């Protein structure tokens, strides 16, 4: 995608320096390992790409809030969000891996871990693992309401995490079902989540508003790669006023109830907002 890049550790400093200079106070990290295997071993390796990035960024930007995506799909050779038993994801075996990875991320400097695999009981398992390892201060941002969406395509291509077979409908939600969103959000809140997320954002503003009415926890909207790609492509082709449309869509997410937004437009939007404030 134009404007979005995979970053080596050496390139990380400059990229994050620019974000901080633009006024962004938090960043979420996704790991792209050198090698993948059936259990995603680098996900819970203290010398893996994410722990190295965390240590580096924590030294350089001590006040930056560092969040890590906590899942298996980027690390496994099959691209699914959990450990497989045959052609199905083994939920309970995956929970053990997520707990190990959460501890590694927290010890390396993560302020918040963000489990994204939609495994049943993941928040409870991760909270227990963190607390048991003396990392009770590490927060959990749960991808509580994550739909099996077509909007993830550009990210999966960039991260090489497209499933090698089948799809993720076994553990991600049916786009037609809003009642399940309420149930999933309530369950994760009861299990100890510190924040909840709705993903994707733009096509699910009604879901975002519904979840907002059901919880007092901080609520995050994840504006995903397909949303970015549509707006960016239209802007490059001159079909829309990109700046205006980006800010309008982000405002719609805030209006629907989001306390925070994860977006590929973050740096540009922060600069536009700052420029408007100075005008």
C-alpha cells in the first residue's frame, strides 16, 4: 500500500521519530518474523522481532505508549490465528501460546498487549499469565468484536498472513450478527480486559455505537487496511479530497463512540489536525 511499509529495526527509529514529532503518543507493533513454523515460535521468543523493537523504542521514546498485537497469524506457516489440530484451531492450546507471548512482550517493555485472535477465554488466560509473571501493570486491549471481513486483504498481503487454507470464520464473527458483538464485549470485560476494540470500523459504525452503550471501558475503533486502501487510492486518482474524507471518516468513528482510533492515516491526520489548530 502506498505510504505503508514493512520496517527493519534500523528503519524503525526514523519512522517512529516522525510519528512522535507529529504528536502521536501511542503505537501498535505487528511482528514479521524471519522464519515461521506451525506454532509461531518467534511470537514468544525473547529475542524475537517484537521484543527487540520494544526494547529499542522504549529506550528512544520512554513516554510513548507501546502496544503489541498478540496473535499467531503473522508467525505461523499456515497463517491461522491459533495452533492447529488437523484443519481446526485448537482454542485451548492457543491460549497457552498467547500467555507466553504476552509475558515476553510485557517484559520487553509493552505497556499494553492486544490479543486479536478471537479465541474463547483469551483475556482471562492472558491476564492470569501476566499477573503470575509479575506483569500486572501491563494492560489488555482486547479485539473483542472482530468480524470476518473482506477489508483485511491489504494487510494480509503485506504481512504474509493470509491463511494457507480455509478462512477465519471459525473464530471471527459473522458480519450480519450484531448481537454477538454485545456478548463478546461483555465476556471480555468480565474476564479483565482494560479496553475493548471493534474491528473493522467504517462499515461497522452501528456496532461501535451499540458496544459503546454496553460498556464504560475505553473503546477503540480499528480502521483497517482495506479502509485505508480505498481512500488512499481514490485520493491518488483525484476522485476525492483525501484530507477531507480522512478527517470526516475518523470523526464518524469518534462520533459513534470510539475513545481512540487505530488508523494507517495516523501521521497524516495528526499533521492535518495540528495545521487546522494553528490556522
